[in-house]
C-alpha cells in the first residue's frame, strides 16, 4: 500500500509539480537556503564560512595546553621505531588538526563546539597512548569510528567517518557492502563539528550488515574538485583497512549530498551497485534560475564548462547505475530529480523517483522504508562487472571510462563524445561513436568475452576490423584509432602533446592532484603585475584552506626541486622576469609573455597592465601541469551556492589588471579560450 501511495503521488503531481512548488517557494525557501536572492549581489558578498565566536581566554588556554600535549604524543609516536604505528598516525592527527585550525582561524561557531574540541583532544591522546603501547583498538572497533588519511593533493591529513557493522569480522574472507553517504551543505561544518557528529550520530541510513562511509569532502563544495578526490581517497583508505565487496558499493546523499550523488552516479557509473540521490541539484543554469532566482550572464566558455558537472548531459551513463531518486513533494529542490527524469526520458530510461507526500526538505519516514528495500534488493544482485552493452557519454577525458571501454582521445573537448558498444554473440563487437578519435577496449584476466581460439571482429562506425585474440589468461585488450580513412587497430602514432585523461584542463583540474604554489623571488619593474601576482598568491593560499580545508604547499621559485617537477603540478605566480621557473619554460609555452607585450597568436596585449592565467603540460615534465597565476577559478560570490562552484576560466585567459579584482574575477577577462586537442592555440573564430 505504501508503494502504491507514493506511485499515485508521483502520477498526481506530474506536470503541475513545479508550478505548485514555485508558488509555495516563498513560504518555505528559508528552510533550505541561507539568504536566497539576497546572495545574488556580487558587490555585497557575505563571508563563507563566517567568523566564529570568540573563545573565552580560559578555554583558549585549556585547548592550547591540550594541543601541546597531543602534539608531544604525536611526536613520540613519530620517533618510535614502529612503521605500523606511524602508518596509523593520521587517525590521531585528525583530532589535533581539527582543534588547531578552529582556534587559529576562528572557526568555533557555538559554545558546544568548544566542549566538543576538548573531547576530540582527549580521544586523540587516548589513541596516541595506545599506539605507543603497540595497540590500535579502533581499527577493529564496530559502530561509529573516525579515521584519517594523507591526501596526495596537498599532503594534508583529512578525516572521514565510518559506521562499522556489528557483524563485521576482520578475519572474514567475504567482503561487506558499503554505502557512501554525502552530507548536506553546512557553512559552519568545521572539522571539529564533523568529527564530533561522526563520533556521536549514525546518520540517515545504517543498513544492517553494511558499512557507511561519511566523507568530509573538504567542507562545503558539493564534493566537487578536491572534494571529489576526497571521496575517492577516503574510499581507497577504507578498502585498504577493511574487507569491502567491490561489487556492493553505493552512493547516497541528500540536499547538497544529493547533488554529489548525482555527480558521482553519472561520472563513475560503473563503480556502484546503486545510486540514491535526494534533493540537491543536478546541473547549474536551470537550478540557479529556479532555486536561486538568479539572472545569469555566462560567457561562452562558462557555458561549455558547465558540462563538467551538469549531470543532465551525462544522463545516459545511468544505464549502468541503478538509480533510486527521492524528493519531498513540497521541496523546491525536487527540481533536481525532475530535470534528471526529463533527461533520462530522452534516453528512453524511466527514473525511479520516490516522493514523500506533503514533505518539504526532509526524507519522509515511509519513503525510507521503500528506499531501503530497493537498495537491499540491488545489493543482493551487486554491480555488473562485464555488461554486454555499453552506453556512454562524456564531454571531457577527465571522465573517460565505462567498464571495459576507455575513450583515449576526443575530436573536440566540451562537445559531446558518445559511444554505444555491443557484444554480439561470442566473437563480435559493434561500436558506434561520436566525437571520438581513440579508444581502448580491455578486460582483466578471466573476463575476456572471447574464446582464446577465436578471432574477434570489431565493426566500428561501419568499418570491419580483425581484433587481437584473447590471451591465455583470458584477458583481452584492443586499441583503436581513427584516421582520415576510418578506424584502424592499434595505438595512434603521437607526435608532440595531446590532451589525455588527467591532462586535459581546464585550470581547475590542476588542483585535483598534487600541486605546489611557486612564489616569485625576482624583481619586476612592472609594479602593477608584481603586486597583483603576490595578492593572487595570497588569495589562493587562504581560500584553498578556507574552502578545501588543506594547507597548500608554497615554495620560492629558487627552491623548486627535480622531485617537485616530477611529482606535482607547479602553479607559478608572477611573470618571466620575476619567477625563475617560468623564465625557464616561457619560450616553450604557446602564449609568449615578454617585457613589453603578451602575444597569443595574432592577439597582442600591453604587458604593463595585462597578465596571463593558464594551464599547460609542464615543458619540464609533460606528464604534469604547469599553471600560471591562478588558484581554483571560482571566487567569493560562488561560495554562496554550491551550484555556482564550477570552473570560471578555460585553459587560458588574459586579464586586464586596470580593472580591480572582485568577488567574481581576478581582473577583467579580455580574452580566454581552450587549447586544441594537441594543446595548440586555436584561431579566434573556433570559439
């Protein structure tokens, strides 16, 4: 009866739902957003996060004393000749870092958080004491557990929470189901508050016999960019420490967490046995117009860059990820599931959309029962490892794989690349492509769809090709590339640079892997450029900590080592006269920056008051990026709504510094573009 009730609600509200919710929005919108339309004034942007309360002096002293003691405990473990204990130090450092940062940056937002900080310090000291004794009982503890890992991005220790099922037995050979739960937006969700919650609250769902991973996501960014990497790194750490069934991992979330769930579902559809998004947003432009009541004036390249995180553009990928969406009937954020439902209908897929009757921004109790039954049923089946059909769309090589098919090169980034691949019988694959120039088909040992004694055939865009045979270990791989005469077997011969996975831009991509900010030490006669570069470096460092909760590594240009060049993306501030590293590579960059002018193809700009922001393969190590004069590209105005937190610049931009920096931009953007597929400058008419 409950299911029928929800199905009837879904049918009843149908096409009139959005108009009803729009009429009701003024009544309840304050419950689901901070300031609504008041956050649309770029000239009057409130601070995110706001400054916290003043901590009374006696509490400050107590916390500082506790930090000194815990710091000494951590140092004692580091000095101990015990590799196992040292490897578990992140599980202790999370407590020290949370309290230290909250004190240093005034991020206690209530008196209760001061008491929580004291509890965290006590928990950290207890763990450190146990490590010094050669013990680590929390690693086998069931129930609520908090842990940490060292991120490859900035070497900071990041926390996550776990619900470990009571039935978990570390010695078991059978892996457990794991659900990833994405939290909602919380502008005051400091590490202190997050850890305290995860040590005291189970959360929305705790399925019997299943782990639940609660990633912090590096604060309140909708689990994008470094927040996205946090989820993947946290999951890897859990799988290293616990026996998890790789075929029974799901993604779930509500509100901002629902937005994250949509994103992970479409970008990594082959990773999960199911997705369960609730509310949130699924794309940028329509949501901001509908929810935020914002009038948008995007540039042409911003519109293209929406395609990085607009899930509607990737809807067909849910062909591979069973999805159970949830919305409250009266929730303005129901728009996310509605717009995804429309996108899926265009692909011939009907979205399962559970609706809580007469419910605003919350999960209805009856809906929870229905959702849990469906997720349990999907968990029984688990993820399909070798589907016979693949339906896959992407707009960037950042997200380039679906099961046994990988897109290695595209005709043009930010235009739709699409592939349909079908295993026919025992020896043939039919493939249709759009905007793709290189592909790899591969299955691991034991999973080849072909008999080892059979010659496979690939028919791709009407071209029939004989493919390599399966290996004796039943693995199989075939690479294909497109020529002027059609598709051919084998890898393409590459001369020079080419955009590829994790080396495809835009600027923001550099901050999804290890990076170092490189500070200029040389003198620059151009005072305007010099002062702007130093100010932007300071802004990048501060806002990296504030919005991605890390400690950016900063080095002088004279201190950059061969190891840095090999292992990190270098973010160079200044110009070739002030930054020694930039001076070494300036002649090898496609945009020439001289003392008098900046030259981008046929376009010329006065170097006295212009600067370059850019991403490019580092000429000193083409497997890593070099970035000029930019941190992540969204700014203060965009912090106010997570849907705004998308790239604001493409691969390169020239800025006129006579226009001051603002909450929207680091100056006036006078020209900007993407590089071509071989990292070449494109003629202006190609925009």
